[in-house]
């Protein structure tokens, strides 16, 4: 056989192999999922992550033709659930709906058994919402200034709950104390759901909570909102002042929720998953639910989300180091 003929046959073989690989990858994406998908929420039920995970799971179930089942795995500031997903098979059947708290944990938990940026692959954010400082009605404060005065008049007696040690809600209280000269006592819970239950039951005086998960209780009058932590007022609650206008300038905090999968998950699956999530977020159903919670939908690219995660790790790492926060 002539050398030229051999080269042509060799090229043809490479083209054939490449075509077969392409078809195999496309078939893989079309087939996924062929069974139920597990969506791990690393906090107990009833919290801010749940408020976004459950509507999203319902919508994705309809789009994918397979059930997306919520698996609440709370504890340790969300790190237990994140660790479980990081160690799961990278086959597209185990997802993580996590939050900003995971970027705090990178520096606050020196003994983490997973690497957020190496062991988990970011897909996109699903929503972001301001935090809100809410108090139990028994607290004799109807404004931030009144809360500061009340706390200073009762040093060490006013307490605030959080969704766990090392979460942004924990750090929010530390920053609030530092900026206002108060000495509120931190009471950690295994998620914002249990913290909200404790607030409603009068076990604690206040919490910093995502506006989305607090919205129902605010509207029902079961808790009193004193300020949101965003630069502008929320369109969903225009009557609630910002922390800056309420008397604590420079205090800003945003809760965001994002989707990850185990590292090494096939790209065809992650590409389709991203497209399905973006489609779900653009649906009238989720747009309405997000708006009621005062939230903005996500949907940026995986690469953009990865860069955002890196910036959040750096930002919260500075806060953790400045306040010497170490969670064992």
C-alpha cells in the first residue's frame, strides 16, 4: 500500500474514532438521567437553602423526567453535606445545593476533609437574597438604634442565633457587635430552620437570616424585621430600611445559593445540568417564587461561578482572620 494511502486511511480512522466518541458523549448526555437524582441540601429543613432547593427540585423533576429528591444533611455549618457530595460518585446523580457559608468554611474550619475548589465542580448560582435582622416580638426594639441601646443597657443578655458556627450569620453578629459596641451572645444551631424555630419560640432574641426564608414569618407578623443588609431596600419589602440608613453604615451581607457536583463529573452531564437549571430559573413559576422572597435568580456560567467562589473565599477569609475565628 502506498504511504499516501496509508496516511489517508489513518486520518479516516481518527475521524471515525472522534465521531464515535462525540456520538457516545452526546448519547450519554441524552440518556442522563435514567433514575432519580439526589439533591443534597447541607442544612436541616425549613431554612434559606430549602426555600430555593425545593421549588428548583420540583421544576427540574418535570424537565428531566426523573425525580430530583431532596436529601437534607445538616450540621457543622453545611460542611457535612458538602463532604458527602465531594466523596460521591461523579455520575450526575448526586448534586449539592449549597450556600455562601461554604466559602466561609474554607478558612474557618482548618480541619475540612474536602477542598471546595478541587473536590466540587461549580455549576451556577440559583439565587441571591439580602440578609435581614429580625427580632422576636418580645424584644423592646422597633429599630436598629433601639436594639443597640437595648443591648448596651443589657450587656451579655441579648443573644442572637445562627445557622451554625462559621456561617455568615455567625459572622454577621460578630461584625454587628464590633461596629456598634454591643456584646450580643452567639447561639449556634444546626441550620437556619432550627434557628428560626428558636426565634419564634422566644429562645433567642434575634437572628440574621436570608430574606427569602424569613419572608413568610415577617408577613405573618410573627417576627419583626429591623433592617436588610443590602445596599438598597428590597423591592419585596420596601418598608424595611437598609442597615446603613438604620444606623450601621458599611454593614453589607448577601446570601447566595449555588449548585455543585462532584469533581470529575462528565462535561456532557454538567453542560446539560447547567442548561436545565438556567431554563428552570427563567420559568414563570420560579421567577414568581424568587420575587416573593426578594431574591434574584442566578444562571451564570460555571466559569463565572468559579471566579465568584474564589472572590468570596478571599473576602470571608479576611473576616475570619481579622476576628480570629477557628471552628474545630
